[in-house]
């Protein structure tokens, strides 16, 4: 919401990406343009071969020229590394949650997308888990799609917000595929969240809290 603990973020245009905007949970970030401004971490993060990414999103409109809108992730354009949350364009006011993987010439957001139609002006809790064999997409705490996928390389990399990929190995983000939207409570985990944990997050009751105390069986 106001940065991730231990990982500082650079803002490519503070006049375009606003902070302290009223969000789903307290204040949030909001991008107001379509020029591709984004946030990126100063340091790299390690997510391993099993990971989860979730956030709250409320989009104003989707750009027809983009075909996708980047939300967050660690994807490298033109290489088979990293994954991220995107929205597949359906119309200027509707889209599907999707997971971006693959290379720049063969991205997967068109096929690795859910079936729940998202509408402009509404808050949605969206994201995915990856266990090394399957991608599972979720909308508002409910499983929306399971897609078999293996062989993803997930190295240490920078974490992007308001974008879908870094441009090769240059360390700069791809400036296209941008839409205006609010973004709240972005989370990245180095393991797969359980279905119960995802439902708890989707309740939108608090900003940050531990799921359980050491030794507690959350699944019971």
C-alpha cells in the first residue's frame, strides 16, 4: 500500500502514479494515465519455483491497443522467466484476470485467463498461485481457472507494479500495455497460498495480519 517492507520502490512519474488515494483497504496507489508509468523495486526478490501473487484492483478503462494490462510481477520480456498478474482486454470496460508467462513473442495471457468478467469501477481481489505444475487463477477468493504449466524459471528479479514485464535484461520496464486503475494490498509469496488463505485475503477486512501462529494448523 505504501511500499513493501524491506523493498523500496522507485516511481517513474509521481505526477501520474498517485499515492494516498482512497482504496479498498485504506489508501492505495492509482495510475491516472496510459503512458506506461510504473513502480519497480530497488532490489531483487526471490520467489522460488512455487509462488503466489494477489492484489485488489479497480480499473477505470482498458486500452484496446494493449490487449492486456499489466498489474504486477517479475516477468522478463523475451525470456521464459518470471510470472505476473495481468488483465486480458475484452472491451474498454471489461476484461478477464490472466497470468502472463512465456516469451515476448509467445505470451500466455490470451489462453491463461479466467472466465469471470471483470467490470470497470468495481474492486476485485485477483491473483494466482503456481506450484510448479499448475497455475490457479482466483477472483474474489474463488478459483477461476486451473492451467497446467511446467518448466517456468523463476530467478531472483526485480518486482514490478503497474507493469507486466522488464524489457529483456536492460532493467527497464516495457512502457506499453498501460491502463488507468487503482491498486491496493499487493502481495507476493514464495509459496502457494491455500484456498482458505486466499478466501481470507479476499474478505478485505484488514491490511496485513499473519494467517496463523507457529504450530497452528490453518487447514483444520
